[in-house]
């Protein structure tokens, strides 16, 4: 039985979205599915915050959107990473590793 | 920034794409769930619940795109519209109030703008000046732009800073004969260089030169564009041609461009030929000048100041008076007579707008009372104070925009009515229209208004105390605060109302006094026909006498005409001012200023003017017989006290005349006052010189007057053809009943009174509504308190009294302040009122009574509601 899904940590949603999209262009629902898939459904993305986050990232210029055909021949908006987004993902990944290493070190210390 | 801007433009696309994207998401989700074996209906419901509030998410998406401020405003406006449409009576009252005020302001402001502010339609209008004379008497200063011929000569010779010209600002009707017939056209006389100074050269031809603009110079004319089109079919060959004007040939030397206007209506211009004698010996000219390039106003004025003492020294002054010359801008100079009336009207509409604002502020205040709970709730839920103020202000803004738009429409309608009167009565000559200048002023006043009435209640409402706001208690700090604001508003409203009502009252009393003056003659069956005798063929006394005799002979034979006469000026008109001196009696050698009119024998019969002593003129009074004169009773009272009148002699125009009769006074127009009795003398038309006829006929058009029981419509045709039979080139320019003349003589008083009266009525209506609203809402708020009192056994009459008293007291304070304000304002009105004192008790009493009645009704009617209060119910609320 999979563990109970946890809410995404404040501030990590952007990083997760960037990571999900970095593996290939996705539409909004696809982002949800992919995050669930790669985290083994550990994370529950609140649907209400997905789209504002996507729009925010687009506004910042980290992802760009293009209308295309989805698997079942519907028009859907596909998001893909820009060069700036790729760079941002690298920075955030590095920072996250540093942070989680530090936390792990603190927790193991005693 | 650019992206934001583009985002605004692409707003629609953005919205529809967002919608499409969300729908795709929901459908994909539903299909996934269905493929996992969940029933479609359940899946759809899950989709909706998981998706959360689409509206809120959309807002967040918009915010994420940087559309925050735009959306915030839109949201505020949407919410405000919803709030207003939920309370239609409130919204309608506020909007109608504002529309009335803005409409009145728009219409009046378009007149104000045309008279005082709009640049004159000439190049570089801010460098055009008029020469004005400031006279200082013992008590008052008086400024006028009329100048003498000698002043003109001095300025023209000596000025280095100015390029001057001179003109008459009275257009006179003259006769023009062209191939299309005889016309009476308006002529303005201007000097050489007049058009150069204004900066508008003729479209074709040239203007007068200095060598042409001299006494006995060539007869030349410059046509206006519209006359050129209407009478000469826009024929360019007219320049250089001869036309018959004033009975003699004039050569057309130029045509002005379309749209060119001077301050008086003019169809053509002829040389002024300025002199220092005759008309030039009085203040009959106006001197216009353009500052030469590089000359500042200070330099130009310094130059005039250096000339002034030398010029003024030659004038004779009554003791205690002095005068000096200075320059005013041409715009101000032309508006010198109108400025005061216009400013008074402008202040009056501003006061009406202020009263309207106070009303709306009162409404908003009352509403914020009933909304304090809503506001407190919103603040408790985390809404900032700024957001609440912004919210309330956007409601004010919507009211202001709607009121402003409706007001502009009302103003347009009002202006159409006002236009004709302003042009004819006030002589407004610049275009009157709702142009961008006026519309901008309207927009500014609407926005200012919304800030005045919106800001204070918004701040007051946002100071809600959360705890007391959320509970229903009737007694809390907000209400105390609100009631102070309300008291202030009631006092302001009453005080402003007093100012307008008293001012209107004074003008109404003036007008009714003037209307009911005893005319001194019977004009009911008299008709006057006027024509211009400024005509080369009538420059000798015999020629004029022949014309008068022949025309009276013919007119006397028209069926229905009882008697006929000719006079230089009519009752209710301005007459010729002359000096005279007494030749015998205790005051021999001294004299004064009188009105002089020449008449033919039956003049007093036509107007039934009573002859109190002596005789009237007869056909036996001829040029070669004893020179005679008839005087009026004012003359006798002022100049002949203690002296035998009949048989005395007076001298005027260098001729000694014997007084043969005394007649009653008639109302005439006198400088400064519309109508009054004034010392006057009548001389027989047979006993004046050709030179005198020439001078007076440049200024006045004589009238043929007939007494007949026929209506005027049946007389004009026979009169016109009688005249045409004698001289086809002398068309009558106009026909008037004495009633028309009476109306005309009071037209500007009537217009001022009507306008101010309308504004005062509007103000009274608004303050009645406002005061009622303010007092009624304070009663409504105290319903619970009075419920308790009644429950505790307080008698109803006492409760009623306690509720009604504060309103009446406040109105009393407002009345006191208003009376004080009005005492100051009435001083400004002084020149517009006649026959009443600025402190006229009747006007004050009427205004006070009207406002007090309004305050009483407004206080008593709502307080009676208290009597119907069911204590048990109010306590439970």
C-alpha cells in the first residue's frame, strides 16, 4: 500500500513542475500525471494551485506554451522548458540537494 | 510594461484560451477516471470538486500574468455596480442630482468660457490690448473702454511700443442697395490698420490706408464673407466695384475671410475717420493695439502710464474724481461689462454643484450607516482599509461618471435654449458649443465632485470599529462620528441655500420693480418702424424735412392709422445726451446733462403723453420761426425749481430756445440703469440743422410711430410700401410694438433673473431633499433608542420634539451663517439690483422662511414615524 500522499512543500511546486516538463513537453493535466508517476504518487498537487503556478512560470519566461493536438485529438496547451527554465531547474536542483544534505546531516547528528 | 500592455490588448484571447485549457484538463481527468471504471457522472463531479473554485483560480492566473492592478480595478467596479444596482433608489437619486448640477454647470460654463477664457479668434491673441480708463470717484472705481478722439491722436503719435487702431464697438444698421434689392445691413466703422492689428488680412483686396481714413476721405467699404456670398453671389469681381450704401456710391476694396468676426455683428466695415470734434469729443471710440514684437506687457503699460497724465489733464472732472489710462488684454476689455454678471452666474452654478455634492455625501453617509456591518465583516475577513476606501470610491466614481454623462446631455439641451439669449442679450459673440474645452471642464467638475462627496464618507466608513460594527448596537463611535458629519452637512446646505435664494430674491425684486414702473405713456396701440438715415442724400435740413413731411402725409392716409409722428429715439431706448444751459432766472448761465429728442408735431398724441402745461408743437413751428422746446417734468424738478418755466429760455447746440410746454416723464434707458425717468427736452424736427442730423443719424436710427387699432402685422406692409413710394432706397429695418421695446429694455435683467432664479429653485429643491434625507436617516438610526425610551414610558410628543429639534436648530445655525455670507455676496450684486437695498428685508425673510419651512417639514415628518414605533419590535431587532 502506497504511503499517504503529502502536500507539496511550499516553494517546491515550481521545481517539481520544471522537472516534470524537462522530460518533454506536457499539457497541464499531463504535468499532474507525470509528477504522480515519478513520485510514485507520493505527492498530491492541489489542482487549484497548478495553473496559477504554470502561468507564473510562463510569465517569468521559464516555460513557454504552444497549442497542439493531444493523444485523443483534442486541442491542448503544451508547455516546454526554455533555456532560462533549464538553467533555473539546475540552480534549484543544486540548492535543493544542498538543503536536503544539510537537513539529513542535522538529523543524523545526534 | 510592454508585455502588460499587450496582455491588456490580448485580454479576450487570454480569457478564452484559459477557459479552453481548463476544459481540456477536466475532460482528460474524467476520461482517465472512466477508463478506471468509475461511472462518468461521479467522475465529472470529482473533476469539479478537485478543481476547486474556477473563479478564484482564474483570478490567480490573471494575477500571475501581471494583470493585477487592472483586474483589481475591474473587480472593484464590478462589485460597485452590483452594490449600486442592488440599491436602485439610492443610485438613481445620486445620479439624477449630479446630472442636474453638472448639466447646469456645463451650460453656464460654456458661456463663461466663451466670454472670459476662450482665446480671441485672432493670431497671438494674448498680445492684443484695449486701452481702458479707470475712473476713481469718492466711493467707487469704474473702468470703461470708451475713448475720445484726442486720446487716439495722442497714442498714435507717441506710442513706440504699440501698433494701435481705433474702432466703434456699436454696429449700426445702414441701407445697402445691390442688384438683389435694398438690404438693411450692419456696419461697423474701423480705422486704417484695424485688420492689421487684429492680424487678419482681407481674403481679397486690401484694408483702408491712413490717407483714406480722414474726414472727407473716399467712400470705401470692406465686405464680410457672408455678405459677399449672400448679396454678391461670391463674385470676386466685386472688389473695385461701386455699391450704393447710405445713399451714396462706395467702392468695395476688400472681402474678409470666412469666419472672421469682430465683437459686434457686422456685415461690412467702413472707414471710421476719427476726429476730435463731434462724436470724437465724447467717449465713443475703442482703441485696440497689438504689442510690438519684443515688447512686454509691463513695458507697454509703463509707456501708457507715462502718457496718461498729459492726456487726462485735458478732461474736465467733477470735484473728487480722477482718472488714469492703462492697458487691459483685449479679451478682458471686451468682457468688461459682462464680467460681473457672468462671474455671479458661475458662482451660482458652482454653489448648486456644491449643494448637490453635499446631498450625495449625505446619501453616502446614510448608506455607510446601513452598510457598517458589511464593511466590518469584510475588514474582519482581512480586507485592508485601503481596499475598502478604494471600493467605496469606485462607487462614487460610477455615480460621477453616470451623472457626468447624463449631465452633459442635459447641459447640451440647456445650452441650445441658452445660446440664443446669451448671444442676443449678453452679446456673446464667440461660438457657444460643447467643445472639448467645455467637456474637459465638465469632466473635471464631475471628478472633483465625486472626490468631494465620495472621499469623506469613504474615510469615515473605513474607520469602522470592528466589534461594535459587527454587533447591532445602535450606539457606537461610528454613529457619533457620522452624526457630527451630518450636522456639518446640514449647516453647509442651509447656508449655501440662503446665499442663492436671497440673491435670486434681490434680482426678482429688481425685475418686478422695473417691470411695474409707470411707463408714462400709452403704448398699447402704437407701432414703431425704424430706418437708417445715415445717408448722403439726407445731409441737409430741407432734405430731411421734405422726407418727413411727405412720408407722414402718406402714412397718415393708411386706413386705420389715427395719428403718426417721427422721433429720433423711442421710449425705453437710450436717447441722445446733450449739455444745456439756462439763459434766465436765478441759475442763468449754468446747466447740466439732458436727453434730447427731435419730434414731429403729433408725437405726444401717438403715445398719449400728458401735456401738463403749455402747448405741443404745430406745423407752424418752422425753421424760420421762434426756436422752441418742450421739457419734461423731471427737467422742471431738477433744473427749474422756483422759476417760471413757460417762457424761460435755454441754450443747447448753440441755439437759444423758448420753453413752450411741459409734458409728463416717460421711461428711457439711462446709463447704468435699464429704465428710469430722466430730465429731457423735445425740439421740433423742423428746427434742427443739417449738421445736427448728420451727427445724430450716425448714432441713432429715427423711428416712424403710428397710433392705430390695427395689429402690427397689418401695418408693416402698408408702412413699407408708403415709404418705398417716397424713397425706394429707404427700407424700414424693423417694426416694434411698445411692448417689444419694453421687453427688450429688460431683456438682460430678465435673463439674469431667470437664470439665477432657476438655479435658486434647483438649489432649494436639492437642499430640501438633502436636508430631509439627512434628518430622516438620523431618525432611522435612533429608532432603537427611541423604542427604549417609549418602552420606559417617555411620552410620544416629547420624543417627537426631541427628534425634530436638532434638525431645526442646525438649520437655524445654517441660516445665520448663510445670512452673514449673503451680506458679503450682495455687495457683488449691487450693480445688478435696482430699487432694492442689498439688505432687502423681504428677500431675506422669504429665503429664511422657505428654508426654515423645508427644515421643519424635514424634521417633523420623519419624527412622526417615531409615534408609530412599536417598542417591543425595535428592542428585539
